[in-house]
C-alpha cells in the first residue's frame, strides 16, 4: 500500500477478518472517526477531544475540511444518479453521523419508495441515525449497528436479508476502507460481489496521499494514530483494483471533486492528501 501502515500492523494487518466485533465504545475523551469527520463537515455532535484531533490534522492538511465536503458531495451525486438510473435499494456502509443530505434524503427526492439501510459500527452514530429515522413513516429506512469487517454476519442481518435480491442494490462504502489494512477491503468486496444481484452498483471513496510528501504522509498517519485511528492510504490504482469483477464507469477513479463535478470553481483542484472515488457496475 502507498505510504501506508505507519502504525505498527495490528493483528488484522495480515488481512484476516476479525472473528469478534470490536466496535468503539462511547468515550467522549477519546477522539472518534465519525465525530472527527462530522466536525470537518461543521457538525455539532463532537467533543473537545475530537475537535483537538481534527484541528491538528487541519494544521497539517489545510484543505482537509474541503476534502471532507467534496467527499460528501461525491456520495450525494453518486446516489442521486443511481436513484435516477432506477436503483431502489441502497446500503450505505460506514454511514457516519447523520448530516445534511443523508443518502435516504437524496434518493427519496428522486424515488420516495427507495429502501436505504445505513450500517455503522459506532453505536452513537447509529443512535443518531435511528432518532432521525423515527420520522420515517414508511419504514423504508433502517440503521444497523455492525462491523463491516464481519461481512457474512452483516449480510445475514434481517435488514439486509429483507432486501429484494432479484433487483439491483447499490452499496456505498464512502471514506470507509482506509480504516482497514491489507486485503481486508478486497475480502469484504468479494463477499459483497457474491451477494449483490446482477445490475448492482458499488461506490467507493478512499483517502489517498495525493500530492503530500512521504514525510507529510507519515506525519498525518501519526496524527491519526494519536487520535486513535489507524489509517491505510491507497493509491488510485490500488482503489481501482478494489473494483475487481465490477465494470468501472467511464470516469474511472478520480479525485472525488472531479467525479461528475457539480461545482465549477477552484475547489475542484485537489491538493495535499485527498479522497479519490469511483462507481462500478456488476454485470453478472
Ligand atoms: C469518515 S466517516 C464516513 C461517513 C460517510 N460514509 C461519508 O463519507 O460521508 C467513516 C465512518 O465509518 C465507520 N466505520 C469505520 N470502520 C468501520 C467498520 N469496520 N464497520 C462499520 N463502520 C465503520 C466509522 O464509525 C465512521 O462513522
């Protein structure tokens, strides 16, 4: 992996999926991935430890908030386009704290009958999602607390098992796989590919070193490590390989702001470490 694994490899670094769940427990004094990312998006559900960790990262990567916003817009555009293309079932892996334009809100503007399953291993994130969904009168949207690394368990959960596998399903894994080492994302995608019906879609975005120097990459990974987060950056080529078995859309793997861009200004030009993303289609 590119510039990866500054933190000493964990037990999982060899690519083993964990055999037992190890989701984060709620501790406001420990920075947390969902809350740091929420803070980068100007969210309010965070604590001083999250803000301090995020501010240290912003100091090193001044464009980080912009990258988070562009990443979120990529998610919005991809699910919007898929809903317009007729997809009516969405699974949002590593969904994060609810913010503006959550997946169900975007797709319901196009297709009010679409089903959306949110999945995150962070219990607070899922509690927030469920509170938001209490207003969903039709039960079309659900939130599942699960570790995506235990993919077979996840796929057997009632919310996933209830999806209609005679029709396409869009799976989004946006800003998720860079929290997993080695072959773990590829193993998860192999299981997903076997589960997904023909005509389904996979959307991925992933942190990449971009134009950062190797020294700054090391510093950034060390800061994430201090914030209790193990990050594993991958190059665009490595991200493209995660789409094995899928037909990549013509945009390929590009900086997320440049994927079917909707903002026509300088913000599109990625600098420093940033997110790349793409969309793939499963023929059979
Ligand atoms: C950076 S946020 C991304 C949120 C959203 N996908 C987006 O891009 O706007 C990453 C989320 O992935 C979740 N996450 C990390 N590892 C996970 C795992 N193994 N299983 C489930 N969720 C995970 C974190 O809890 C966090 O909410």
